């Protein structure tokens, strides 16, 4: 199990809610357009934004869960923290998407992200326990805790504490551990053992959450809600190497008994339902509602500043204002810290919300540039075991190098590689270079051979043309084929000579040593066969040329209506004689 840090960008999903009946009645137009087959949305006429996922108005709840959250739950079983938070203006569908608004009569297909994640979590636990039983391994142990916080008017409230006094200031503190992780003190933590218990906790917190009606939303969330699941898992260490020599990696031997090595993995999953940004002019809020709206906007402004500082490459090295708000403080390790984070930007498609939608898209686009440093959360004992196992593997490799002579210890105690290792490395490099040279030379030889064949063919055609006896395409092709075959035979002849010379040397050595042969023996050269084959080909080529010449003469005589003059006949006879001499 590796505990090294890996960079992971914040993934952003865009969800466009359907138009409301009130918006249709008031004549609002749709100002968003999703590019088919592309994760891109166009706002208005010319403002295009690209995200990791874009879900249009007809998207279903299971689609957004599968795309955004399913892999994060699987990562929790491997010790990775995760965060999913919904961001957008008021009335854009954040609570519906997250599933923090509890409804008894809700249909299964309309369940939000949190109920689906809870079902996936406990299903994964059952599958891992069953798989361990079937394979005869120790069953992993799981401990699951839940917390439900509300950030109302910049105060952190415990939604599981039903007996809290709203008039008294809560005593919940936010702290940071040595590794940069954020944790809270004074918050109720409930241990759950089943999906039903977890859903009961969600119901209890959702009913305790502060909501109110505004002109933009009948049931508007007046606070930010954070539902957190803590998963602690104790399991047998997974084997990193399946080689037979490392079969005891996961065993600690003590006499004749063997004990499995265990590791403890922890993970936390934040589900964040942010209150929507709102303008007092549009919400018509007064009194407490107006105060709540101002507090909500202040928290979202601080969150936007953090996103800007982390997402802007030029500002990334500067100070990140996490402490400007308790909201950003609670989400510190989710933005730029140890967490796999998904941001779901919820927007309205109506043109009257154009400016709010544009601001949401800009923040979401900037959030894609945030880099988190994720790592596996192991207890210190498991980390030490993993480090020791890595060290053992390194030492075993060094020992093997000493045994094979690759490493050696000098007289002065300095460790170095042996001369044989260096020589072997040099020879391997030289061998590789020679292979490349041989390949290049072979290609050059093939090219030169083809060129030589073409030149010889052209030379023969020119000679026939001067002789007046042809030079036709048929003769040229035949000559070229014979010349190529002759060249191939010459190459074979040279190769046979080299083999013959090598055999002759070996036979001479064997004769001198008198190890296998009692007296001198005759040596028959194998070169006669290639020479005979070459001469046969040449003779056959000559016969074919003679036949073609006679055939050409007959064609010319039959086609000619006039007799050839004596002088021309004598010239032809002389040319024929010259050709015969040349042949």
C-alpha cells in the first residue's frame, strides 16, 4: 500500500435544472445550450464553458451519482478522503441533487447523492466481508460514524443535538492536526451499523436544518450543511508481490505459528449542501431573512476567494484565505488538501437568472484548476509496516546483486559495481550499436543491389537497341529478372565461400589435434553446386534470348511488304554477326 502523495484536480460537474412552471408562465426563455456529445455548455450566444461532466435539464439522479460519486465511495475503501459539494444560486436544485432535504414520499429514482452513496457504502462492506469468507481470509472489520453540521450565521451548529439551546452560543471548535487535516471538537458523533440507521441520522439532521420561504424559493436553505461519514477499516495487508520468494511478506513467523499482518485505513466523506447565493432585491428578504442572506453571501464570497487563490496559477503560491470564514475553514482539506473533490455547479436555464448563472460558471471553471494532494490515510503502525516492507524488498535486491557478482565491496570498504558488471554493460551497449549498424548496412546493400540490377538491365537494353534486334519491354523484363537472379546467386556463392572457408579452418584444426580423425581425409568443396547452378541459369538465358530474336525476325519479315535493300541487308547481317560475337 503506497502512502505517497498524488496530485488530483478538482472535478467539476454542471447540472442544469428544468424550468419551473412559474418561469414558463412568466415567459422566461432558455439561455443555456449543451453541445451534443461534448461536456460543454454555451450561455447566451457566445459564452462557452467546458467541464468534466455536463448534465442537461433531462438528466436523472442516478446519472449524476454514477458520473460524480460512485468512484469516490470505492476510493474510501482504499483510505482516500472525498468531498462532494453543490454550488449555485438559490433555487438551482442543490438540495435536491445532494438529497439532504428529507421527503418520506420520495420515489426511488429521485433519491439524491447521499442516500445512493449510503446504499453503495454498505453494499460494498457486505461484498468485501462475503469475499473474504469465500476466500478463507480474515473478515475485515468496519466502523462507521456520522456527523451532521450546519453553518448558520457563521456559527457551527450540531444537527444531531436536538436538545441544543438556540439562544446560547455553541461551543464547537475547529482544529487542524499535524498533517493538515481539519477536525471539529464538541460535535456529536453517531456510530451506525446499517443503512437504515444512517438514513435515520440523515432524516434527523435534515428535519433540524434551518429553512424558510423567500420569493425565489418556497423552501430555501438558510444555512450551509455538511454531512460527514467517517469510515475506519481494519483488514489484512494486501500483498504487493506475488513471487514465491516473497510469500511470507504478509506473515510474521513466531516458532511454528503464523499471524496475519493487519492495516488500519481511515477515510472521511464530506457531503456539502451550500446555501444559494441570493440578492435581497430579488428575494424580498427582510429582518432575520435578510441577515441570513448576508451571512450566506459572506461565506460564499470567502469560498470564492479561496477558489480564486487556488485556481489562479499566478496566485497559487500566495496566501490562501481559509480563515476568512468558518465555511472555508471546514472545507480546507477538501480544497487544495488531502481529498478527492467533486464540485457540482447547479444553474437555472432561464434568462432572468443570466448573471447568477454566469458567476456560477466562472467559479466552477476556476475550480477545475485546483490541485489537491491526496494520500492514503493509514495509522502509524500500518505506515511503519509498509515502509519496513519496502526496505526489506530493497535489501533483498541488494543481496541478490551481491550474490550474482553485480555488486562488490572494495578493500577500502567502499561499495561499487564489479568489473564484470561494467564489462557486461559495455558489451551490451556495443552489441546494440553493432546490431543497428548491421541493419543499416544490410539496407544499404539491398538498395545497392537493386540499383546494380537496374543498371545492368539498362545496359543490356541499350546494347540490344543498338543492335536493332529489339529492346522491347518483354526482353527487358526477362533480362532484368535473369540479372537479379544472377546477383542473388553471386551473394549465395560468397556466403558459401565464407562457410566453406570456416569449415576448412575447423577441419584443419581437427586434423592437427587428431582428436576425431585418424588420418588425412579428402575435402570436397561445396562450391561446385552453386557454380553449376549459375552456369545453367546463364545458358538458359542465352537460349531464351535466341528464341526471342528468331521470333522478332519472323515478325519483321511477315510484316514487311518490300524487300530489304542489299546494303541494308548487309548491315543487318553485320549487326547480327556482331551480336553473335558479343554473345
